[in-house]
């Protein structure tokens, strides 16, 4: 491919050589490259300051991440054929991992397809595109899905926050098959149904699959509190594993409706719900002297940007203190985070400090990670974002 060049400042290629795939606008040599000469979604040949080719990339001149590497071969851009090959390679991994077609099929940069997420719900596939470069290949993505798995329905759920940053409009569109308003999910032997319109992200969070499976081993005979429950992913799986009673907390009325619907799907009659702000609900439960054997805290990202680090860590600390206060004398706290800017080590330290503040002796039993359909690229720390700490809390022990 004969592509226009995009030049980096001297030394700016170091992060890329170590394995990262993004180029920031302040890394571009503006004397040799005029970013405004590019249209969002254009492809270009990336070159170091010494003119050495580094590969090809998608360009968006209006975004802070102005370049996303497609290939380290300067002669290889992103074509429909290369897109299909990478989607096929991603599919082969998931089919080895899972015996049922419920998984994240494509996880953006981790599968060499920056800006593309594809989730599979049996015979329905949901596509989410977040970059201008991938938007230009939207039709090719749909064709690749049709060729590789022949689904009954394909939904384009392109309403994520990243699209605004990329200058893209938000929309939800039925790309193939009959109109689809609900998704059927099976995870760890438990059934769920979630709405597409108004649902979070693509409709489901497969990333905590293995951690929810871990929880099932602790659940039999226990009272479980599932905070930020959404459709009941944690709590209902604990219920199906034998929990004596499950309480789900969420601020969304639609999420609470989903919890009750999904409890019915699985024949559970021991599920209660609380609709309201999680922090307020936890404080109210503490005031009422309620106690649980297991408390699960799985909030949305409380540190969405680096500038939110301090406030976000304080929120995680308050949350974990409230969760620990609600545990029985020998209880289990499952403290999760999807904040990319919060490391596993920092989350563990926040739990340690929370335990000390309220005089709890805490033992870290297990540390969970994202499921393998969300593979991590070691050179891209942004792909490593899920944490889950399984912590035993003891009162009056030490």
C-alpha cells in the first residue's frame, strides 16, 4: 500500500518498540507532519525521526490518541481480508476456551483490532466500534461476522463514550437479522437475559466470568450482598450455587427489574433487591445492623481518568470500609475494580488500610483477573484492567 507518512519526534518510538500500539498527538513531529492533512480514519505509514519505517496505523487528527498501529510491517495496512483473518484468529482462541458460544470474541488492541469489540451471545452478535478507522471498516466487520459464525442477528451498539472523543455519532442499529431487543446469556451454568437498548456497554460484562465462578465455591448456605449488581451477575450465580439469601443493590430501576427477571429464569425465590445509590444503601444497611456472610463490591470505574486518581481512591476506600462493616465476624469481601488506573497492588493496599481503620483482621485468599477472552498485551497496560480480591475478614481475632 502506498500510504502518506506520519513522522514521530526523536525518541517517541521507544514505547512503541516496547510493545505499545498507540501514538499520542504530542509525539508527532509537527514540522514534518501536518496532522490536519489527514481525515479521521485515514491510514498512514509511521516513521521514526531517522526516517525508519515503524509500521502502518489508523490516524485521527482530532483525538489525543491520534494514531493506532495496525501492523509493524509498513507495507501492510488494514484491509477487509486482514480484518477477517484477525477476527478468525480471535475466534479460534475463544472456541478453544469455551464450550458454549458466550464470550468476548474481539477485545480491541489485544486482538490486533484497535477500536473494535465483538461480543457473542449464542446466535446473536453485538459489535461496538469506538474509533474512526474501524468505523470506516464497519461493513467489512459485519461481513466477517456473517462469514465466520453465520449468526441469526447482528447488532451495532455504537453508543459508547469513546465515539465522542473520536468525533463519531452515537447510534444503535440492527445490521442483520430480526429486530433484537434482549440478549440471552449463559455464564457458569446460570442463565440471564439483558436488554440491548439502555443496557451497559454491549449488554453484558464477560470480563469477571472466572471471578464469579470463584465466588460460587464460597456461596453455599451464605447470605450474599451484591452491590452495583446490574443484572445480578454475581448475586444470582451465588444463589444458583446454594446461597441461602441474596440481596442485590443497584441505582437503576431497569437493572433491578432485570435482577428479578433473571432470578425467575433460574428458579430462585430467595432474592431481594434495593434500588438506590450504593454508598447510601450500604450506610443504611449498617445503620439497621444488617450483616452478611459475603459482600461483593463491583463498582463502575471510579477512576475514569488519571486526574481522578485521588478522588477515585478515596471512593474505593469508603466503599471497602462500608463493605467490611457489613460482614459477619468471619465474612468474605469480594472487592473488584475495572479502573485501569488502579493497580492490583493499590487495591490490595486500600483493602488493608480499610481493614485497619475499622479494626478488622483481613486475609487475602485469592486474587482474580479478567477472563481469557479479554487477553492482556504485556506492552499495553491499558488492556490489563480487571482486579478482584477475595478477602476474609475477622472481628476480634487479633
